[in-house]
C-alpha cells in the first residue's frame, strides 16, 4: 500500500512534519496487546510465564524506524556509544560479543590471570519500571538529546573480572554489584540476584576450579559446573562448548520432528519447499554460533569429524525426509541429489564467513587478537582463540595466500550514506533498451547533455583490471588489481565505477564542467549495479 505514489507522497509529508516539529502523534502509539506463552516454563499459572506483545500502529512503526535510523547514524558517525556497548548496533551481532568474551578470557589466561569470572545480570521489567524523570535528568546534565539514552545497554548485561583466584574475582564482582545496586536505586530499577548466572573460566594448567559462589543481598549465586546460556550460547568453564553442541543437536531434532508433519513420501509439501524450510530453519538452529565451538584450524581431522558427525546425522535424516528416500541410502548420494553441501563443508564456510565479517566490520567490535598478534608464549599457555587462529595461524582464512603479499583489510562503515540521502539512481535494462537509452542521450544538445562515462572490469590471462573512459573525450584511467587469486572481476567492476567518479571530481579539464548537467555511467555488470542500488555493509 505504501508503494502507491499518492499514499507514499502523503506519508512522506506527514513524516517530515513529525520530524521537523518533534511530534509523535498519539494515534500512532495506540496498541493491541496479545499475551503469548514463553517456551520452556514449568508453571503456566505464573504471570511471568507469559509475554505480552504489543501490536502497534504500522505507520507509527515506520516513523519510529525512520527516527531510530537517524539516531543510529548520529551515534555511529560521532562515536557516541561506549566500546563495550554492542547490542542494537548496525553491523554488530552476537558473534562479535561472544568472540570478544572468548578473546578477553584467553588473553587474561595468557597474561598469567588464570581465573576469569562472568556474572550475567537480570533486570526484570527494565523498560517498564525505569524512572523516566531521573533518566531524562541525567541526559540533560550531559547535554544529551533527551530522546537518546546512551548510558545503558539494550538488554543482556554482564560483569567480567579477572584475577589469580576465584576469591579475588568474586571480591571484584561483589564491588561491581554494589555500584550497580546504587544506580538501580536512583533509577527505579531492580536487579534480581535470583536470576543471576555465574561462570568461572579457569585455566586448569595453572589452578583447579573451585566453583566459588557469590553472595549478594542474602542470596547465593552458585557457580555453574556445566554451562550457562548467554546471547544464545551455552558457556562452560573450560570453553569446550560440549553442552552447547548437545543442545543444538537436540533442538534440531525437535525441529526435524515438526518438519515430518509437513510432508510424507506421497503427500504434503513439495521437495523444493521442504528443502527450503530445512535450509532456512533447521540449519541456522543447529549451527548457531559455529565459529565459536568449531575450530578446524586448531583441531585434528579426527576431532573435526567427531564434532560434525551428530550434525551430519541430522542432515541425513532431513535429506531422507525431504526426498522420500530409504534410510539406507548413502548420505553422500542424498547430498548430491538435493544439492546440499556436506555439513562439514557448511560449517567450514560459516566459520570463514564469520571471520571475514568480524575482521571487516566496525573496528570497535573486532576482537583485539585479530588485530594484534599475541606473543607465542601467551598463545602456548592459554591457547589460540578461534578468530585469532583465522587471522594469524597457517591455514587461517585471513592469512595471505602463498606467494602473495600481505594486504590490509578494509573496515566496512555502518552507514554508507546518511539516512536522508538517496542512493544513486540505478537503471538495470536489457541490452536493447540500454542501447536505445544511450543513443537517446547522445542526440541531446551538447550544452544540455549529461557527462557520459563508460566503465569495465575484466580478467585476462589470470590478471584482473579495471578501466574508466570519458565518452567523446580522449580521457581514460585504468588499474591493475592483481591476479585472480587476490581479486575478482566483480570487484574490478565496482573499482571502475569508483575511478570514473574520481575522474570527474578531481579533473580540471573543460569536459568535467559538463557534470553540472548530471553524470551517466554505463556499466555492463548487473551484479555491480544491484550492489549500488541498495548500498549497505
């Protein structure tokens, strides 16, 4: 509905007026509340076993999304958020958070601090019960925009301390909790120690785990001997992730059982639909956080097969269900016929993709050991972190290929364009329409004609290059981008477009003045044009 021109124009005018006046219509804030059960609760007679979900006005959600995007842009471009704030930020995920935690633990172990304690806090009704008056008062004191609270976290909060013993880390945690309680009293918030979770990460090469408890306000927080859940990961004291993998396999098995209700060998959803559901639902469930608990560069092939085997068994069951094949059918044959990559290949790919995403994401959220190589004695004593191995260990996906030079990594920006800036106009046409459009532009009067440029990226004899040419002028630039081991034709196409724009911006030649009528760049790569149509991280 909103894509209808008349509706879109009206909504744009309405939203612009709301932003200029700083007014959010009360009609947009009306909601219908639906109460849903929380999964895994033992007693559904308790109110806490249910979650109220507010169904808001759709136009109101659009307006809030527009404003939230602008606030996020201001926060990222001006560095308004603390480095320890990871939640709710563009380009930062739970993968960043968990790898930073692992990074800090292993770094502390390597520096002779054998105990790192993690206390996970809980604030019941944090958003509902906070004192808005006090919060706004604090924001005004630091000249902050009253609509943007920057001294809190989205939801999951934890304290992490390191020391020579559990007694030392417990003492530090108790002091941190006292400060948190003082803050809570001033802001009408309450920390609930009954829901706290405590994990002591102990380097057993130095000390033995004691599982020391933490006493707070008459309540004892018992240190886990198995694992505690944080951000979807099950963290155990030795960072072995056995418990996490068991939970993942169990959850995938439950989902697979539900998938059986959708189809049989002669009825139900099609093979294509079942395969799509498996890839979209079950695989992400069972391989969540795989980069933390599967480390192919740090373990033997035998151990890698042992870890992947339960997940391969799930895929074999799913493949039989999807295809209607007998259980005795070979897994390799099923994977080939259904175009499903072997689960070990899929796991390796996800690990590498995560490493690339973390390394090229916002620099503030990159685990430090990916940026700076630790001394060998520290690594030997504490062990490699998963992402450190990808960055520095032989065979890691971030290391330079053999016989090539090491290159720097580009950091992707959270926002390529300001939220109020429109992306460049991109027209993707078939060959005949593009030629007609090109010829039509050339027939215009030279004084009113836009500046025309042509770009191309290519690969010849294993070499990748990019070039840009100004139409009807003897002006061109070209660039050698390396060989096909270090670059791609797609990257060359994008680089050629960039060079064309640089020519226009930097040139003092008379032809550059024609850019006042506009710039038209003709590109023969639809993939590059699609990337420009929706620029992002």
